[in-house]
């Protein structure tokens, strides 16, 4: 199972401040890459909440690719970015 740090949860929550209620970030497997899109949870998705709000959803394929990994935030010259560690 993917682990989401508090810092990543905060970052995701900030990203969602402009989205409609019930919307979360979805990580979608695309070949060897992951893409980010706004979506809502669907049956069978793994979901991650931060301070009572759903911030991240993963379908079965993405959840399998991310098993044992940690989603965190790293500081870059362009600002904070999500990173898998």
C-alpha cells in the first residue's frame, strides 16, 4: 500500500482548494509514468484522506505500481513538488 506523508497530504489539499467538493487528485498509470488528474473516487479505488477530506484516489493498477512506496513533497526551485520515495 502507498504511504502518504502529512506534507504530501497538505500539498494535495492545497492543490484541491480550487476544485469542487468531492474532487480528489487521481494518480493514473500510463505506461511507466504516472499522470495526475482531478476525479472522484470510484468503486474499488484506494482512497487517502487528509484531515477528514479525501485528497487522493488510486485505481487498482496505480495502487499496485505504488505498493510499498511513499508519496512525499520535495522543495524545488519552482516550489514544492510531489515525489515518490
